[in-house]
C-alpha cells in the first residue's frame, strides 16, 4: 500500500515551487519560467517550513522519508546543516506543474516579461 504525501506538506511544496518559478526583473517586471529539473532541484521542504515545533516536524518528515514518501537530500557535510526533504520525482513533477498552472491562471505566460500582476486574495478559512 502506497502512502500519499500529506496535504499540508504538498501545499507547502507547491508554495515553494511557485516562489522559485517566478523571477523578478528590472523595472518591476516578472517572468514565469517553465517547470524544469532546475526548479525540481530547488524545491524541497525543511522542518521549519511547517507550522508548529521544528522537532516534531523533523521527526514527521524523517518518518515519511523512512516510509518512502519523501526523499532526504544529502547534506554538504554529514551531520552538519539543515535536513531537506523532497517528494518522489513523479510527485515532484506534479507539484511543479500545479505551481506553473497557478501562475498561468493568474495571467503570467512562460518566458514572457510582464509587469507584476495582482494575485487573487487567499480564500478565508471556513
């Protein structure tokens, strides 16, 4: 039985991918980049990206990595630095495409320099 990526972690990964894909240029213009291996490499989650205690979140992310839902990224030096996790490649590509579709729905087009567009207001929690 395959475990699914929890919704809160998936949503945070989409937000992180959205941040990486929209680039700023001189004059307040922005350009949306197509989802690629470069952005897949940059998109990862840390324990401090999630609300709540970082220790609890780190244990949760490590458990998901042990179950094969996430992959723990290699650190620069063993035992030093922040532990980073990312989903399996197929799930990561889904997340990246969802981020790209979000920006396209707002009005950005891949590869086009445009003035900054207003984002829709976040939906209120029920």
